[in-house]
């Protein structure tokens, strides 16, 4: 939808919260009377918008540890605009702590939060997010309810420094870990560097999944312009929270909903933005899942089509050298959107939560640092969008992030060295007798949505020590897993169908030859169709299977990475109709 085609709803009108609080019936007094024990005056229940601040704060989600304070600024904005704020703690899928992986709980969080929104007297929602899975889970929930919603991100932490060198969250964790294995760094130095990595509140300071998803929310039009990059501890982050609180009240009055904003044009903008920023491969799965909730047809082919000709111009780790702090100082995401618009790669009339078009929001912004946000002629990667590879090894597709890959490996034929699962990898990788060199292709199975379960970030498998000692830092790695958005390397991920679902990946054996041709978008296992068919016929699943609990529900109903790894029964919009009386 464009800004010109959106017609605000009439105001005043009766909102859904009035089903709980309007009138003097027994049930109304039940709902209203109990809420008054918080000290709310009677006249607050006069039909004004009730705004749920859906807060993913948790001590065990350290990236979101400052969101209680940020929520107070959101509340201030809601009060100012004549709304009624209610803060609601919601499921916080922490990347830092959840095992086997936070990804397994993204869908559970989305389910729980969807029902929280629908079942309670909320007219609009502020999605208070930060850590990787908190952003998509809340956006999926809001999309499935389709009530007016706005994203407020906690923001990235400040730059880390170790011995005068910038230290990027995650990126240097992988880098230093490999350096220890290669004998280039001591364990003591690694521990010293640990103290340098997390200097302040906030999410990862690299262009990892948290920063990527903050950028995706802004590019989709679901956050106010400039939201994505402001550091967590910067006073302007609090200003953004307060302004968003003000804005959501008007969005409720206008009835400006996620379905009005997250159109096919908006998703195309987000996909192109991901290429320009060198964003995380995880964005592929999350945007596919969000689109599935809105009911917009977005596929892997859209990712390849829209991203193919987009240059990566943000010089940030893991693709480049700077961190989110510098990105903000340079002008942040609005500068990227302006560049895309100037290059004919932005749907300019896409509507945003501001009520204006995305182009209206960014047309006048200025790039303050052309080393951080580069001009096209000095792009990091001329084709920076996510490359979608297909072939007999990945009939439903696999993805690669060209901006974080090595140019000399983009076309390669190598001998497979296979690890049946992550435990097999851990048992073998440090063995000096392992028959492997830098020309080989490392293959990891049973780490997909069903197989792990949950699809952990283990796709960027560390290289064998004997290869690292040669000074080699990259090899082709293929798996049905994900990798951290902070990671780097020539890593082919999300191979679909996954091994646990009987995809061809399941039958790859050590010694098989694999061809990778990124330019041709080809991922080929050098076996005849007859041999592949014979191996698949003899294959039996070996992954762990849960007998009960959420793990059972997840394994039974999770879809493939190629469509967003959502649970099949959660796709689509179920609306926000008010349920029957509870008493």
C-alpha cells in the first residue's frame, strides 16, 4: 500500500478495549475494577487507545537488559498523545542463553505473544525488541493479529576495543577462537579480549542478526526512520522511544495496521536493504516467516531477484571493518534507503508507520562518512544480496552471503568431508589424522529446523587446526544449519530439504565431489540421479526425536528453512476479534 491509497479510519470510534472497559455491567466492572488497583483514575477508561508495550526485557536476555528503562520513555510518549500505556512482559527468546538454540523458540514466542495481544484489551502495540529472535517473533505475532504496531529497538552496544583494535560482537569471538586453535593467540589473551567485547547495554555492535533485523523493521516501514542504528546508551535512543510512544496512539486512531505497511513492495525494499548493509543470512528465514503471517507471497526467488544487483556499501563487520556506532554517526539506515532510492532500487511510495512514504522520510538525509557508508564505485561487494543456490544437493535452495565470503571460493569443486551431526564434527575436527585440506568441502548434516532441533547457528564450522596453521582462514562449508549474523566465511546454509527431512544432504558421503558455482547459483553433488535415488531409498533418519513437550510440537510441525521455518499451523493472519466473556 502507498501513503496516497491509505485512508485513516474515522475518529472517535469504539475500540476493541472498550469490550472490556466500557459500561457498567458486571463483567465490565470486573475488568475495570481490578485494573484500578494500580491507581488509575476512572476517567482514563473513557475510550482512549490502550497501548500494550510488549517488553522482551529479561536478565537472561542481556542485549535487552535496558528495556525496562526504555519502556518508561515509551510510556511518556503514549501519555503525552492521550493514550493509556500498559507494559506487558512477553516471551524473550534470548540468543545468548537458550539451548539448543533460540531459533527453536522464535515460533513459541510468536504463538504466546499473538495470544497475549488478542486475548487482552490492547488496541495497539509497541514491540520493544532487540536481541535476534525478539524482533521477528514480535513482528510475526503482531502480523497474525493485525493490530496497529510499531517497532522500538533497544539499539546496539558501543564499540569494543582490544589493544587498540575494534572488537566486534561475535565476529571477533569466531576470529579469536580460530586464532587460539592456530596457535596465534594465547588463552589468556582470549580471556582479556572477552572483557573488551561488551562495553555497554545493547545488542551486538556488528551487522549481526540483531542489527540486521532492526534494519529490516525500518526498511519494512514498521519503525520510525532512524530507529535501527542509534546506540543503546545514546540519549537519542530514548527520544526515539518517546516519539514512537506518541506515534502509536495516532496509528490506533487512524487504524494503520501491519497489513497496510508490510506489502510486497515493502518486503522488496527490505530484501534490497539487506544486500546493501551486508545483513545476516538469518534475515532470509525471518522475513519469509513474517511475510507468511501477513499473507504476502515472498519466496527465496524474491531474495535472489531483488538482491542480485544490490551492492554492499556498508563497511561493517563481519563484511567490513567498522561497527554500528560508526554506522549511526554516518547517518544510519536512512542513508542506505536514500542510496537505494537514487539507484532505482527502492519502492519509494511504500507506506511507513509515520503515515508518510519511505522516500519522504529519507530523501533529505546526508552521508557523513563515505568510508563507513561507501559510494557505489567503492562498494565492498558489487553483488551483495543473498545468493540462493539450487541443484541436486539443494532442490529447495540454499543461501550464501557473498559480502562475507572469499572470492577465490565462489567457484569451486572439492571433496566432501562429512560430519553426520554436530557431535560428530566436535569429535573429529581437532584430530590431526582427519583426512582434510583447504581444497575440501566440509559438510554438516542434521542441524536444520527438525534435525537439531531448531536449526542452530553452527553452520560456520571452525576449520581444522592443521589447516589453520597453514594460514588458511576459509573453506567452503555446507549445512542445513544457520550461522550467526556476526560470522563470516564461504558458508552455504539452510540447505533445503534438510537432512532430517530426507533431503539429498542426508546421503552425502565423505569422498563425494561437490561443485559450487555462486555466479551460476549452482550447488551440485557429483552423483547420478540413480545413485542419489538408491541412497535415499536406503536412508533412515538418525536425528534425535522428542517424544513429548514443545520439542515434539516443533519437530512435528516446523516447515523448511526455504519457507521461513514457521510452524505450519501458525501461518496466516487470525485477526484480533474479541473473545467471549471469561465469566
